[in-house]
C-alpha cells in the first residue's frame, strides 16, 4: 500500500499518468498533384515530423491522387500539464524538382486529417 502511494504521489508531482496512447506528429494528408490542369502521376510525396525520426513516403496514382500519414508513435505516459509541440512538412518531388506542399509548427495537437492540392504551374521549387 505504501509503495502504491509513493508511486501515485510521484506521478502526480511529475504531472503525468501511465496511459498508453498514440502521439501524432503529422496528420493524414489526402491530396492531388496537378501540372497545368493535368494530373501528375508518380510524383513522390514525403511527410516528415519535426520531433520524430519517422518519415512516410508515397507516390501519386495515375490520376494524381495520394494519401499519406499520419505519423504517430505509441507512448506510455500522458502529460497532464501543457500542450505538446508539433511540426511537420510535406514535400512533393516532380521531375527532380522538390516543392514544399505544407509546413506547419505549433503548440497543441496535430489535426487528424487535411486535404491538399499542388498546382505546379504556380508553385516555386523548394531550395
């Protein structure tokens, strides 16, 4: 009983509880890659999270559509105080040119899912 009380008090003081959950670093993204109104097949889409080493990569289908992510990790401790940080990037490579599709960093929770369309005619290559 005493050991349980000590463990409980330690967790309370540390503002965390042992609750397994998924920590999301990047949302799921569904999108379309187009060039001059024409869908781009086989474009490489890379989703990365700032605070994780996980990287997700897919290619657009014959109609330019893609679905990627989310990037999440299983964690065993839930913090009770403060919001987490998040940051993610979505890069799209077409014909050896890489374009920044999305980039977001904030305090709080990653949105569950987002949609996106890249129209290459108006996009500037990412350097």
